[in-house]
C-alpha cells in the first residue's frame, strides 16, 4: 500500500474499491421517460421509510426529475448490466431496449428488477460536487428471484454463488 494525493482521479479509484448496488431512478415527464442510474443508494430509515442516493450537481437529467411528484427506484439485477450502461448514457434514449412499467403517479420502473420503491423527495442536502437526495418510500414491491448487480472498480459484477 502507498499513500497518494487526494485528486479526483485517486479518490474515484479509492471509492471504486467499495462495491455497491445499482439503481435506476425514473419518472414520466410530459409522456417521456426520464431517468438515470446511480451506484450511491443507501437505506436510511425504517420509520419513516427513507432511502437516499447521490447525484452529481452537473447532471442534466436530475433537474428534470427533482420537481416531479413521484420517482420510481428500481434495484437492478444481474441481467441489467446493459441497462445500467444505457441509463448512464449522456445522450440518446436511456430506455432503449428496456421494458418499463409506469404507474399512475408518474413513477417509472424497470421490469425484471429485484425491488421497486415508489418514492417522493423528502430532502435535498448539498454535499460538495453532489447532492444527497433523501426519498420517502410510499410503496414497495419485492421480486425475490432476482440477484443483484454490483458496481465495483468501474465494472458491473455478479455476486458469487
């Protein structure tokens, strides 16, 4: 092991050593699906039911989502590595090739994922070059048969048996 500087590159590399799950945050805006992928998902509280994720302040997608009445959180599974890449694209149709479900609230979910959380924004917390988004979970759907995908060292991975 060696000590290194605190540059964005070295920090990104260091943070990448911590494996994390991957989620899609999505909603419908004027009949169009809007969404993004995040690997910074954290359960926060059971009472009240709260979760969070972090979004870059430079995101061009987040401003479209942050004022909507409901957001869909889909916990991506092993079969969604391509979906995670598609949802993370800077341009083009982020939902290309994905089967989605849109609720009456406007929350959008990716079909075949392990967990759906219909949520509303509870709090936005400025945090350096990101914003911590705290969401209240209003409805929950679990699909036990889907194993999670993990983001580790800039690669999507499957958990071992």
